[in-house]
């Protein structure tokens, strides 16, 4: 259960800090700014990887857990525990923000600025890029070490910086479900449950093409 607790705490902290930055920015008339919000998301992801990478792998994201499983890096029997911990952590963080800021209606929910199709495609591509980075710098199903924290955190921050105003740059079903469920803004939640998961899964064959498994060396024992 240590791993479940680590995923709960890591996802709670990610959603509390990231969506909390959005809420504070709304309450305090833009004091955090959009670049500031993007930086918060990137930095908190990096911090949680350094904190929990050696315990649970610091997935913090159901799409990442499912992609690791599909790639054969993570045991399927642990998926329910990880997903439950991630979603509960996100919901708990949003519930606390609702208690602290009851006047904020969306609680940092990810909402499309344009059409649903536009945001769906954005989320697929953003998560595909993020998952490619994760597959490259992780060890098995563990995001840990200096390289992983810097690379993954920087990718999250960069994608939030340029894509946040369009689709919210979720890349994470738990990050989107928490504020949507607590605020009652569920109309568009399907985008942020399906698109990041699809994007993460699409990264697997691309990674395998870019990094094919080494072929066995022919035996030299036979004459």
C-alpha cells in the first residue's frame, strides 16, 4: 500500500498546486499569470518525481499507468490500486480548494476554448509527446532520477505554456476529473478522459519504432 499512498499524495499535490495556481490567479486578478501557472505545473511534477519516484514510480496520471501496462512495463494487477489512488488524490485536492475558495466555480477545470474536436486533438498530441519523453527517460515503470524529473517537468510546463489557453493542457485524466467532478462541470470531461489515454497509448508503438528491441546474437558454438 506504500505505492498507493505515494500515488495519492503525489496526485493530490499536483492537482492542489497546479489547479490551485489557476484558482489563485482568478481570485487575485491575474497575479500568478499564465506563464506562472505553466511553471507551477512543470515544477510540481518534477518535485513529485523526485519525492515519490523511488516509491511508486511517480506516475501521478492514469494515462501513464495504462500506457506503462500496455507497454509491458507495469503489472496489470496493480492498475486498479494506482488508478484509484490517482483519482482519489485529485478529487481530494479539488474538494479542499472548493472549501478554501467556495466562490470559484470551475476550480481550475480543463475546458475547451474552441471546439471539442480541437481540444481532443490537442490533448492526444500533447499526451503522446509527454509519454514519449516518459518512456525514454524512465526505468521500467519508474520515473525517477535527475533526468526524469527535469525532462518530464519541463515537457509538462512547456506544453501547458503554449496549449493551456486552447485546451487546458491536461494530459492527465485525474487532473481533469477532480475539478470537473467537484465543480459539476462534467459536460466536456469525456475529452480529458479519452484523449490523454489515447495519446499515451499511441506513444508506445512510436517508441518501439524509434527504439527497437535488440535482436539476439547468433550463437557461435555450432560449426
